[in-house]
């Protein structure tokens, strides 16, 4: 398979992001990995690009992600916790994205804290849902064609609601699909303040 996924992950420092980057680099499907940081002086991890942002969920960040995305899909990780991918989970995302023609997919996951793993299911997306607190989990798998179309329509600048705005725009381009499978684990670490 070709490298068809561009990955974007929040970046506070090397200790926080290295485990997630290592997970992503294991997959032949992953092309570029970009670290999203508010620190203009940050040094990128080996093999990763660095994108300086104003805020993780801002409209400006969503536009920068759409501009940098290459290949067929974008993996947008929205937490500072360490991401651990399940066996063939990226292959599953790719297969279901191709089959469903979805603009965005999200999956159930496990949460790991203090050595305990618990199920963290998410609910099915309801077409037309306007809730700004809807839990899609921390990993969003987005069709790049849909991402670029949705981002091109962003006409307001939000500091904290840019991802929400993008999600609404994606839902107008193509369906949003919940994968009712546990495809990843999130290892709790302290988020930067």
C-alpha cells in the first residue's frame, strides 16, 4: 500500500509526543507526521514536520491542517495523551473510509490510567446534530478531499470552535461515520497547562 495518511498531533515536548510518533511511524500507510505546537521555538522530533499554531482547535489551525494534508486521508489526534494503535487499526480506518465514502470517521477506544484499561465507547453521530460537546473521541480520520472542501468554506475565525466549525462543514460534504470497534488506546499523561 502507498503512504496515504498525513498525521497531525499536538506537541508540547518530545517526552509527550515521542510515543505517539513512534506508533504512527510503524505503519507503512503513514506518510508525513506534523506536530502542532504553539511554541514558535519548538524543535521537531526526527522525521516530523512542525506547524506553529495559535490554538489547537482554532479556525486558523484547521486551515493549516487542510493546506498541509497530502494523500487520501488525514489523521487528526486532538489530545496530549499517548496514542497506542490497535492491530491493523489504520488499515481498518482506510478500508471503512473507502467503503463508506465518509468525510470523517471516529472509533471507540480504550482509556488507560494508572495501569487500568477501561472501555471508552462513543455514541453514533446523528445527522444534523449541532451539539458542540459531542464526543468523537480523540482521533479523527478525515478524507482529504472533504477536508480541503470544508476548510475552503471557513469564513469566520474562531479560537476555540474551529474544529467544531470544521466538523459541521464536513458533515455537509459527506457522512460522518462511527466505527463501533475499539481501534486504539489512550495512555493518560498530564496535559500541558
